[in-house]
């Protein structure tokens, strides 16, 4: 047969025997036996033993995590689809309806704006492109995944909500369109710029974030590299929900997580390596300010007519205008066109790249997978048993040719076609930190120049790739934690990950407390409390509540001041009244100090009065982990206060605060022999009504605990909840 592989984004075809050079981790045959399984034994089952068993066993553990052991990759992926549908059937069908631009037909008019976004940015078409260009060796795995989804739905019709039952059966087109839609939303959320604020249906409900660490063997007590995966996504958003799974195939024994509805693991670890993602400061979304003229717009001194596009939304005809830049919107008193990478370059090859990242068995093989450049965005953080660590600013970064990050952060002139980017930078042109002398790399959503200490020089890259700074307080907290121990045990690694220490407190309390003491009254009461505070957002921590309210009020006041000076200003980050702002000359110890300590002291007094009976409460008395049937003391704090352990809270009707975002999937991995890992998915691994796994892991989160990742069949069978055989 013919063998295929993807090299640097291109699919290459060889006729006849493929001898295995130049195409690492190939999907498909590649072994010369002609059976397509890659194991060389000729039986077609992929397990290398020649017994011809194509089956797979799906075992659910006591936390609802599926473990699939199989000799046939296709049946393992079929079981993976089956398990996802069991856990999240209604959520998956809502997502696939949205990918078809039919959510409003099933779920009502509030979903209309999102359907129109799918149509305007042509994510269905980009999904179709990905399917049409999918590598022949990967397509059977996708089809098997889809078969598993439908198989579970067919066997369990009573578990499907009536409003989404008509979405069935799902197809491979639904999956690739779903991936395209979710990547569109993530690319928009990542862009540190205007990107047409106020466009209905385009933004994720809550901006995603993440932490990730990789530590080299020389900095660990056991001499093993370690990796932390720690994404922070919205707990209620279908598109941001994680699903944890273990897939043991002839290609790899892979444990990890993916976004619901995706057919491959996007975070994972094996016996060789581990990797994670963070949302990078990826500017793949730009707004162009158009100058309308008649029925068109100005471009290069001429009048260009809009392209009128007619498509379908919720089964009915829908028409919109496009310029050469992208779909056109009337927002914020102007006419703008939006250009965003997943709608321009698509997601072709992304699923295959994640597959190859997971099945890599060498450092070079993993890097070769990264070099395909098919991922739409994300920073990649990596460690392996060979001792390598790496972080790369990945994604389809537009080759904009000119301009700084600040230039592209605001709407750019729409009358100049030279600003309309059409190509991407090569993966080799993107920032990367590999095996640094420091012995660690990390990312906490700041620009890539802070991957390790000292700060990396951004001068070797185009100025528009990423802003020059600042490093957020959480990023600085991350670096401080990693640099605090040069002989770390795995237990110490896990404990550091759980830090809720507020770096903001370190930066301002030295100014605030004396000023508040001098004011007397409630301000002095607050000063005494903050003086005694342990500077964490742990459940019993008294002082965290007052501090969180204080910093929030300062941010609100600073934001109001920005708008008072310029009503048309756009605020991208949390403004704060710093004495010394962030500086590249002192990147890890700025910003610091209060420009007006007396005013902050007055605000502290007002906060103490406002809190009233809660003024002396521990953090967890007011900040609550309310999920499913659980109501537990909260842990972790707001991102802008600089804790590493991030949980975002919103006020409830009873005046308390409930967690809705932040800590989601967690994996701490020690890459020794054997590999060991601790994991958690705080909101549980299932969302179907009545499932015991909606909130069963929340007590672990409340206690700042992780659980063991069970990977051997014996471990899983010792904690077995259910099983199913796939022939």
C-alpha cells in the first residue's frame, strides 16, 4: 500500500514500501507488512503479537474516568467516543448543534448570535476542509470515534435530552466543524487586543487561562523530569469543559484530557513524555476599521464592493457582508471587519498533530510533530524521560510584515491591503526555550519572554509576535515558586502547585498598612487584620476576603479613571494605581508600591465597614465551592491578585461567592521508571443528569488534594465501576 505522512504542514506520498525515515510517529502502515496497523506482524490488530484480536476493553474507574485497553486503535477510539457520550451526551450534542449553526433551532433564540458567528466565520467550511484533507491513516480513528458516540446514543436513548435528540446521528463533519468553532473562540479570547469588542456570540463567556511547568532532572531529588498541566477554564461553558481519559493502544499508553467533543487527547502523558498547553498571547485576531463609501468601502484608493454571502443559520437563509479582510460588523459606532486565523487558515492537520504529539516516543519525534505547525494557537510545555524540557509559543501566527504588538492591538486601517495578512510564520520562527541552564520552563499566560529566568530577549522575533511585557503577578509567582527549590521531590512539586499565596500582597502591604494605621478607625482595624494575614486564599485564612475586596475596588477606581480621561478607551487588563509600574529592567519584581497609599487606606476602611459581619471571616466562609450537591469552603483566589492556585468567584443571591472558573484539569507527572502522576478534574468527569461523577472530586479540590492516576489494568480493576467489551 501507499504510505502517507505530514512534514512541516505538507502531506507527502510515497509509493510502495515505506522504510520509515523522515516521518516520525507515522499514522497508518509504515512497517512494510501491508496490514495498516504499524506493528509489523501482519495481523491487522496493531498489538504486535500476531493474534489478530481487534477488540478493546473499556473500563470505568470509581471517578468515572474511562480506561481503554485494546489491540486495535480503531476500537480504542470507538470506545473513547462511547465513553465521552456516556459522560457528556447532552453537552456534546449542544456543541455539535452549535458547530452546525443550529444551536438556536434546538436551544432557543439566545443561541442565535453564536449561530451567526459560525456562519460568518465559515467554521463549518473550515471543518469540511480539515476532513477533506485529513490523512488517510487518521480518518479511520475519527470515524471510529464518531461510531462510538452514535453507538452509545443508540443504546441509551432515554439519556438524551429531547431538545438535542434531533442532532443525532452525529458525523465526522460535526467533529471537525466543532474543533474549528472552538479554536475560533479560543483564538479570539487569546488575542490581547481590540478584535472587535462587542460582537455578539464571538467571545467565550470567561477568558481562559492556564499554568504549566516543566522541571529538568538536575533540579529534582530523584533525577526525574517533572511536568505540571494546570489549565484554568470556565466550569459552566460547554466549549471549555475537559474530559479525562486513558487510552492504551499499540501506539502509546496515553493518559490525559481533552475538550469535550474532541477525538484526541490534547493534554497528556505516556511512559516517555508529558505535555501541556497554556493560552498564549497569540494575536491571530485583528480588527480593520473600514471607511464605507456608497455600497462598498475604500481600499487602496479605490471603492471595493462588499461580497454578499448567503448561507444557512438554523436551517434558514442568512446573508452577510464580507470585505477582503473578513466578515463585516457594525459595532461601537463604526464599521469593522475581523480577520482571525482559524477562519483563514483552518484547522487542517491539527487533530493529526495532537495524535502524533501523544504517540511520540523520542524528543526529536515530539519536536517533529510540533514543527508541523497545524495547531491554531497555544503555548506547549513539555518534559520527557530523556531529561529534555521545552516550551514553545505555537500556533498559526500571521506573518504581518510590519507593526508592533501595540499597533495591532487596536483597529488598523482597513483601506490598506498591505495590512491584510495571508500567510503564517514558520514554526522555526516562533519563540522557544529548550533545556535552559535554569533547569525549568513555565508559562502562566504572559508573553513567551518569561519562560524562565533570566528574561528572554524578544529582539530576535518580529515585534508583532507577542507584546514585550509585562509579566503578570501570577507569572512572577510561578517563577518564584520554581526557583525556590533546586532539589525538588515530587511531593514538594505537588505542594508548590497548590500555592494560593497572593503576590499582590507582597507588593503593596508595605505601603498600605502604615497608611491605614495612620487613618485609624475601620482602616486601622483592616490594617491589623492584614498585618496578621498569612497572605493566602486558603479556606481558613482571615484577611483574604478584605484584601480581595480592596484590590477589586482599586481596580474599579483605576478603570473608571481611564474612562474618565478617555471615554473611548479600551481597557485590556486590570489597571492598578502602582507606584512603580512594570519594567523590563526589573521584570520579576515590578510592579510594586502604591502611588496613593492614603487613598488605598480609606478604601480598606470602607471595605471593612461593607463586609460587616463577614469582616473577620475566613476566606472559605464566604468564597464557596458550590457544585452539584456540594457546598464547600473555597480555596484559591482571583487571578489579578497573583496566586498560582486560581479560582474565580461571582456573587450569589445570598451575598456569598461561588466558584465558576479556574482550576479545572490538573496533572502533576514525574517522568521516572515507572512514570507516576497525580490528577484532578475538580468539577467531575461527567455532566449527565444523575451522574455521581458531577461533583465527586470537589471535596479533593476543597482540601487541596490530587488523586493517583491509575494506569495499569490491575490498578483500574481494583477501583472498577463498570466495563464494556468492543469486538
